């Protein structure tokens, strides 16, 4: 019995770490799901836009002295605006042709954004110190210590995921979005400006990625590659949850973070692979994903 | 019949889906308050005519004047806001929306539409099943919902694509009663039909469509006398 208790204590940090990673998976896959549902574009630039969010927060702090809290609002707005410009000037031209072109274009954009950041800031990574007030949230349970900032990340990510879900499922604007995901032409024939909705949806999805980037800045070093590390796993999350499913992407994000954390305890070598094994199994048994409509 | 006072005036309308040329010079006039049908076989271009008026086909040429304004160059959402509402053949009920959300989806574009209360009086089922998923309704209820939601918006011209299709005779009668009801309320209707016996019970005039153009026009009171002609056109 004592052995088990000891094991659980040992496992706790990894499991919590896993759930925190899961929070980032959820935020990122949520944005991807919203964008895919509405625009039918697989946004490969999502990781780079996450990175851009972290860098904008860093630039606001080190160049303009703008602190964490304003950055948490400003960086998503700035990166979201960049997203709007990308959609208007480039992505909007691809809606009538094959998915593959959207994927190629956004992948190219990701390379350009990462390249520009690497050129300007190098690849070693910048430090972004979390604001001191988070010490008040520090959690200590026996030997287990959880820094207050990570508690905040969990709260903020869950709140934003829940709010996004509520907006999509329970509001008038959300009903436009759901309807336009099913039949964009008919929704436009009802008098709704669907092209504008698509632009704003892309901007909002990108802003979600940037928000995750700002949240991540104090935890991970702010480097051009930080998004690329996440995004591969996030695509696996999206496939497992079901392309375009909102609730599915949130639940799957947290769940896979947790599974990764647990795997880290019992079989550390497999922790990076386990997500892809699950993806393969899901693809073989439920090709539309756990929450997807076939 | 050329008519300068027509509410909707379609002249030499041609339309394409990609490479495929679907309308070859449609000419239609509809006056305020009329119910007019497009009769014709499958593939004659009836649905394409409605879609072209709504701006939902590919390239279009010719002219579509609604209350004197040219619609040909407008985006579909602006055509809708000018006062034309469209109810598609497959009804277009959204699976991810409940009945109320489906009903409230089209924005109100002008005063003069039916209030929610009036709609529930006309279609009591929609109130009873307000929280059901839209596509869980029966075919008849879905058709009622599809029409009800465009009566709310204040649009003055309704384009209805085969509202009787695939429905039981008793439901078709209800739909007919409803179209007569909305005509009395001053709505103007362009109706696509294959079933001319149904069309006869609701319409003022009929256009016969073949190969993407109007080939004949029959007033409703002449319809019975013109049955042979119609049988030939429609192949029934």
C-alpha cells in the first residue's frame, strides 16, 4: 500500500505536466478545428502563429516595456490581425481548389515566419520571466510542488476553451458558424456575409494560437522552433478527435496530454510516441475520429 | 409577357456551372403578389433558374431586375438583403442547429415579415419540437421549417424549389394551403414544380421550361384545357 502511495507521489509531477501540455494541445487544436470546419483549410501555419504570439509578447516586454497582462490581450489581437491579412491576401484565393494547396500555402507561410524569427532573434531562445504575482498560486502537496504560473495556465486555457465552446454552441454568431460549416452557400443566400465570416474565423483561430503562445512564453524558452515542437502532436490530436469537431478537439487535447504524462512515468521512452500509436489505432478503427461525424 | 411593372424581371438569363451551360436565355416576369410556377422535366433548368437568381451558379449573363435594381452583379448575401429569399430543393435544414436555431438563422432584412408568434400559429409543430435537432424532424416538418424561416425575414419574393417533393399527399395539401395563405398575406412566390396538379392548386400562372429556357406560358385557368400540351412537355 505504501509502495503504491509512493508511486503515485512520484507520478504526480509528470501527470500534472502532461495535463499542462494537454492544455496547450487543446487550445491549439481548437483553433485548428474551427479554421478547418469553416474554411476547409488545414492551417499548417498554426505552430508558427503560436510562436509569433510568444515573440510578440516578448517584443512588447523587452522593447516597449508592456507587461504580461496587456500582452495576453494585445499579442493575440496583433497576431490575429496578421492572420486576417494572410487570409485576405493569400488563403482566400484557394477556397475553390483542392485542400492540398491550402496545406502547402500555410506550410510555406510557417517556414517564412519561422525563418524571419530565426533571422532576427537566432535559434537559441529568449527568456520571458513570469510575473511575480503568480507565486500566490503556488501549490505544495507534500513533496509535490507546482509553480503558481502553471496553475494559472491550466485555469486560463480551460476558461478560454470553455468560452470558445460556449460561443460556438450557444450563441447566434455560433449558429451562423455551425450552419456555414455545413452549407456556406445557403447561409450566404440568407443574407449573411460568409466571406467576411471566413476571414474573421481565420483571425480568431490564429488569435487562439497566439494566446497559447503568450501563455507558453514564461514556461518554454521563446524560440523560433517552439511551435514546431508542439504542432506535430497537435495535428495528431486533431486527427484523433475528429477533424472539425470543437468539443472533440478540447477533450482530446487534455486527454492526450494526460496519457503522455502517465506514459512518461511508466515507460518514458514511449511518451513521445504514444500519441501517434493512438492516432494509428483511431485511424484504423474510427477514421472520422473519436468525435467526428463519419 | 413583357411587363415594365414586374417585381422580378429576368431577361435573356444564361448561366454556367463551370463548363456546363445550364440556362440558355430565360425570360420571366413576376408581378407583386403573384404565385408563378416553373414547370418542366428533370434537368430542364428550373432549379438552376432559382439558383441563378440567387447568385449561386457560376458565370451569368443577361439581366435580373428586382424592383428595378439589377441583381446580376451582386453577391448572394446582398441579393438576399435586397428582399429575395430562397428555399432550396433539399430543404437545407442544418443538422448542427436545433429547430429554433434553424428558424432564427436567416437575419431579418426588412420589416413586414411574420412574427415568431404568427409562425408558431401557422406551424404549431415547430414550437413543440423547438429543441430537437433540425434534421430529426419528419420530411414534412422540415419543409415547413424551411419555408417558415424565410417568412420571418421580411423578404418580399420567395423562391421555393419543389416544396411538395417526396411528401405524403396529406402533407402536400398542407403545403398548398400554406402557400395560398402566404399569397393572401401579400408575398410573391416563384415556385419550381414537377407536379402540375399541385401547382394548379396554388399558382396564377405557369411557365414551361425546357433546355434552359421558357418555351410556353399557361394561365392557371387555361391549365385544364392545355393538359395535352402539358403532358407532352412534361412527359407524364
